[in-house]
C-alpha cells in the first residue's frame, strides 16, 4: 500500500511537470522559435473599416481596398497551406487594440497589416513596408520613456525587419512601382505585436496614377500575390536558418 501511494505521488509530480512544460512551451512562441518551429498561421489585418474610411480620393476609400486585398491575400495563403486569420471580414469598426489582441491570440503566427498611403504631395507614389525595432537609431515613434512594456511573449525585432524586406522586394518586383524601402516605425499594431509583424503600404491613393492602378483588380491581385510570395520567402528563410534570424 505504501509503495502504491509513493507511485501515485511520483506520477502526480511527473504529470504536473509535463502539464507545466506543455502549457508553458505550447503557448510560448519564443520557445518554439528557439527550437526551430516555423510559423504556419498568418494574421491578415485589413486596415481601417466601419466609420474609419482611411485615406480617401475621388470617392474611393482605403478601407474598401484593404478589405479587397486582404481577401485575395487570404485565398493566396490558404492555397499554399497557411492557416489564415482575418481581423475583419466586412466593413466594421475595429480598434487598434482589438487588432493587436486578435494577432497576439494566434499561436505560431505572423501579423501583416494592409494599408494604402496618402500625402499632400500628389506626386508621391510607391510602395513601403514598416516594421518595429526600438533598438535601432533610425527608429521614429514614441519617446524612449513612453515605449510600452514588451508583451509577455515577445519576438525579436529582427524577425519583423527580415519579413518586411522579403515582402517589399516581392511587391516592387511584381508591380514595378517605386521602391520607398522598409522603414522602422512605432505604429500601435507593430510595437504591441507578440509575433513578427509588418505594415504594408501598397501605394498612394492620393496619386491619380496609382489610384487608377489600385482600382484595377488585376493589379491589386498581383500586389496581394507578391505579399504572399514574400511571406513564403520568409518562411523558407526560417526553415533554412532555424532561429538564426533571432540572433542577427
């Protein structure tokens, strides 16, 4: 009987340890990245929506274009084996904090926010992709004393920069648009992300030429496809490097 009690006690200890291990590591993206796990979920965020139209020009609204591109990107990603989570699927209000929450709830994921630009200079045009790395001297965002606490599960900023570079390169090549580069900014959905996160600006609605291109379904499809290609490139990079990007 004494032996039985001891055996049960040992099993309970082992079970508790196993539960803690899988609870901790199963929810910890950082752990899996260090051990080589590669993401298979993409959170696609269509910028603006509802009462927030985003940029506007000639009666056209950014929120409509981002939703259209998000749907196409989701189809592209699903066709290549990714699980896709859309922050919104219709014309609805969604706070920045809600978008972040949806992204951070996903496990084994990356976050891609889609937007279109606007500027007072109507000649401004081209593509740019943003990431967040407060450690870099070119970071332009909140003052250092106002930077938020890192999320409980935090991804190395270098991963977001690498993801941004792959997407930017593919977009520019696909639609032959001016390359405005990748940029380091403290946007809410980037600085609070628990996963690699980028914000894509797919052209200027305020530029008459680019607006006409964006209103062409074929052009927008090409843009969405190129973002998917950049995501696939990044995933292949992660497979080949198995966590080395965290230390770059």
